[in-house]
């Protein structure tokens, strides 16, 4: 976009995205109550509302715990795991199939136990 500069870049979970879009919608309601969001943002918010499995605070906390637990875990992988909430080793293998690192069964078990603590 012309005149826009990227200030920072980080990976968000669907729950964090939902919170961000809800905030933008509230700001938009003040500016233009008839059309508070563009179509793309509205569709993105609907998607986030449908697929967010955790509250934003829980998602951030879980993402940080995953990154602390494993030295090879980066923010992108942690966000992906929080969004998808895999239930077994097979699901984790599918998520990591195109990654450079494949977690062992023990590591996958630790990931699943941690995710189970946050499941509804």
C-alpha cells in the first residue's frame, strides 16, 4: 500500500485475530455506524468467531508455554498448534509434515497434554 510502512510482524492465533477485528469493528462503529468494516474484514471476523477455540488471553498464554517448552518451537508453529488443537500424535505429524523438524512421540505427548489443559 502506498504510504504504509510495516512496523512489526508477528504470528497471531485465530483468537487474537478475533479480538483485534472486534476492536476494529467497535472503532468503525464510532466513525461510520452504517458500514463499520470492509467486506473482507467482516468475513474474516465471521471466520474467527466460528473457528476460535480459546479466549485470546488463553491463546497467548498457551503459545508462550509451547515456545518455552521446546527450543525448536517458533511462534509460527506455536500459533498453528493453538489454532488447530491437535488431539493425537497423528494430527501432530500431519501439521509438521512439511516442517524441518518432526517431534518425537514423547514431545508430541507433551504437546497434547499441554493442549488438553486448555481444551473446553
